[in-house]
């Protein structure tokens, strides 16, 4: 399996659509930090996105999309020096049509929402990403994002059989398109798990471990999968992922075990065997070292 598919399946990503928004004239909304990952698509008009911690605002035009990967305050506004009002009351006052309104007129139209993940998702997927991923309208990914948002809005609006499940899957499609755009266009590869996935040395190593996490991997055998020396693999892996290859493997095995424990899928002995540990006690030691709690306690807290 593709490691990105692995991780997106494991972290349980869900999409949540918020009210649409219309704005005109001079307007500005201040948004509080949201748990998870925020997304918006600009259907019509132009506006400025200002994110806490970024040196300059981002100009958004019709068809642009953006993803906020950190729970930080941000502002959407007609211009840089307009007065701001809190966004929450504006969205709480959305009319029967589900549209929140700011300023006067409707020259600007946005639709958006957020992605939520299981608690342990950030280190797996989000660490190493920039605070904002801006997808300009001219890219193929922006078209795919808008297509997915259209379908999500339609499913939520009509609440047909299976609408929630369809909307959640469409949200994953949208997220993958944005991540693809980032990997294809980032000026520098940066660091983190996604950067490693695109790297010619670390990428094959990750794919090998994800294809068979229970195998008796060594640094030498992983280096063979990447066709490099052990020292080259160790240095490159640590530079991008921030840990040694076998430490990453341990963490991934524990993530797989934790997911099965949450689902109640099998005995601890069976889980231990399937993720690469020779015994339940060996899994328990590794599990507590990584998560800070025992498998049995984790199971009771997850139930």
C-alpha cells in the first residue's frame, strides 16, 4: 500500500463543511484557532488572508484555495486596514440559506470547513508542513478541490442515504489533492514525513516498511531497498524525518497496533505478531515506551 494511503486510513480523517460566506464592500473577519486543519475555497471575488505568524498577507482570487495546517488565528478581509469583527457571531447568524454575510453586498463568496483527525495524527502527517498551503486557481489541484467541495456541499445539502460517508470520502480526496500540490510545487523539500515520502532515498525506505511492517528489517536491508549505503540512509532519514529508520519503524508498528486496539481487532498476542513483535510482552514494552501507557490501559481508555 502507498504510505500516504496507509496514514490517511489510519488517522481517520473526517471533513466538516461550515456555512458558506458572502461579503462585499469593506469587511474583515477575525477567526479563532480551530482544532484540526482549516480549508477554504474562494468562489468569487478577491480578499486577503492574514495568518498569525506569517510576515505578509496572502492575496486570494477567484478559484484559489488554501489549507491552514496549524490551529492559529487568521483573518479574511477586503483589505489590509479595514476594521475587524469576530467571525463566530457572523457565522452563527447565517440565514436559512446557510450563508454567513459580512460587509455589504456579495462580490465575494467562499465555502470551507475543516478536517479532523485522531489525536496522534499531527506527528504522522502535519508536522513539517508550512502553516498555510495556498493553491492558486490556475493549478489542476485547485479544480479538483473545487469539484470535491461542490460534491460535499451537495451531499450535505440534500442529506441522501450515505451522505455523511460520501462527504467524508470526498474530503479525503480534496486533502490529497492539496498535499499533492504542495509536494509538487514546494520550492525546497523541507523536512517531515511528506518531504521524506517524496525523497529518492527516504521514499523507497518508507514504502518498504509500510509494505511489510512485520518484516525483520535492519538498517542494512532498508538501505538495500533504497539502493544506498547504511550511512547515507541513516543520515538522510534523520535529516528529513528527525529520527533513525528503525525508530520510525517502531513508531509505525505502534500506530498500527494502537489502531487495532481502538477497534478491538484481535488479542494483544495476535496484534503483536502481526505488527512485528515476537510476543505480547515485547509489544507491551515498546507500546508503553512510545505512547506512555500500556496496551491494556490504552484499550480501556479507548472503549
